[in-house]
C-alpha cells in the first residue's frame, strides 16, 4: 500500500514527466515544420507561432519554476548534482530568452515580414536541440536523484510550494489560442 506522502512524491514527478512528454510532442511538431521548411515547402508558420507561444507560457511560467523549486531542494541535499543543476537553471533562462526571440520572429513571418531562411532555421535548430538535451538531463540525472535523495519532509514542502495551474493545451479545457495545435496532436 502506498502512503499518501509517497503518492504525492510520485505525483509531483509524474506531472513534471508528463509535461516533458507533452513538450516533446510540440518539439516534434516544430521539427516536422522545420523539415518542410528545409525541403523548400511552406511550413505552417501560424502553428509554429502558436507552439512557441505555448512554450513561452506554460513551461516558462509554471513547469520551469516548479522544476527550479525541486532543483533548489535537491541542491540543499545533494552536492554531487550541483554542476548539473546549475547548468539546468541557466538553461531555463536561455530557453525562455530564445523561445521569446523565436516567437517574435515567427510573429513577423506570420505578419508577412521578410526573415532570412537561414536565420529562422539556425534559431529553431538550436532551440530544439537545447530543449531536448535539457529534458534528457533532467530525466536521466536529476529526477532519479530527487527520488533517491529527498525525504518525506522535502516532498511535503515541495508539494506545498509547487504551482498548480491548468495546462491550457493538455488540460481538460483547451485555450482557444491553442486549438490549432490541439487539432494536430495525436488522440
């Protein structure tokens, strides 16, 4: 029988891991559009813009701050992960900055502004690679470390601090600004 604390511990990590799966689907969507772009076809810039809008909101406003709470708690308990966690903190900031720049770039394209293909390609490629590597590090190193190191009091404190907000794309109610993305997701 699972204790309530263990259930909450698993629930917190399960939410972060589910967010990673959701983000990975969106990154794949951008990769598909980038492949069309590289093949000389016209990608769906509006969907790409919508994806970047989402990635600049839910992950940056909710998911990453929740991870930051977990990371800080883990730093207080496990010095062996310090270098990795400090790198991830910095990546959260870089992902937010690059994501915002990409969203602005795609907004210009949707508004019929000229943007050099190489500029868009390079920025998208760098963002996708950083985000995928970032998630991989969290899944392989940090989350297992948290499961191994953090105790009941840590999980209770984290549970009290974690932000809870409905996901506007993957939650029960889809925000109207994300409907075009939702229509393209596998059911």
